[in-house]
């Protein structure tokens, strides 16, 4: 019951965030709404993990740490400033490292699925960098490092088996992939073209992915 209410709350806050982003895209004042809705939506996925018992297992603690770091990253990305964006990238990178710690802590074994996932994420990271490279300028090194970290995060998700299961966890895999794909919307917004469309699909996908990871504890 509590988990369902939290998920509904996240949907509401993300909807308000999209309203704020749309208002900003057409030149209307929306700062207050963005500062209210975005941290609130991010807080929800942290609370969802806590409600699911994140503090009771090592896996849950690692996931919770990642969620908190990602919440910090979300807040850093609210201002439109270069230093804030770099701080947000650093927070998200640390969040991904926490997720990697969670996935590797479940006693993973190398499997065919992991090898396929690794190959797919390597290809995705290379293609994304090739797409963004001409526009990155001083961000080339940070973005390349970040891309490598998120590729490893998704690859290790194919080995994660939290709880008593020995099989790959589809919730974890879907959350990891969703997170990675949502980052393409952030990259397109920052380095290619600023359009509300980037937020329209990227934000719901990002928050949905975080809710999946939070629910896996």
C-alpha cells in the first residue's frame, strides 16, 4: 500500500516537473515549480527503497546509496550552469558505481546474457560518443568517463540476482537499461539541441527506471 502511494506520488511530481519544463521551453517562469517537483520526485524513489527494506541487506544499502547520489545529481542539474552540470555528472557517476557495487555484491557469475549485455552496452557507448563527440568540447573527457561507467553499470545488471534467486533479475535489468537510455535525452538536451521533447520522454523514463531499481531491494 505504501509503495503504491509512493509510486503515484512520483507520477504526480514528474507530471508537475514536465509542466515546469514545458513552461520554461516557451519562455514562462517555472523555476519555483521545478525546484519543488524535481527534488520531490527524486525523494520518492529514495523513500520507496526505504519502504522496501533497503537498510536490511547489503544489496539494499548499495542501491539506496546510489539513489541518494542520483537525487543529489538531479538537484545539481536544476540550475543552468556548467559547474552545476559537472557536479551533477559526478553525483550520477558515483550513483552508478554504487549500483555496480550492489550488482557485484549478489555473487554474480559470468553468463551468456552478461556477455551479450556487455557487447551491446559497449556498442551503445561507442555510438553515443561518436554522435556527441563534435559538440562536447571541454566535456569530452568527463562524458567519455561517464559513458564507460554507465556501460559497466548496465552490463553488471545482467549478472545481478538480489534475494535468494540465482537467475538474472528482470526488474534490475530494465531499471539499468532505462537509466542508460534516459541519459541520451540529457546528453541531447545539453550538447545537441534544447527541446522540450528531450524532457518529455527522458524524465518519465529516468524516474521509471529509478523506481524499478528502488523496488528491487
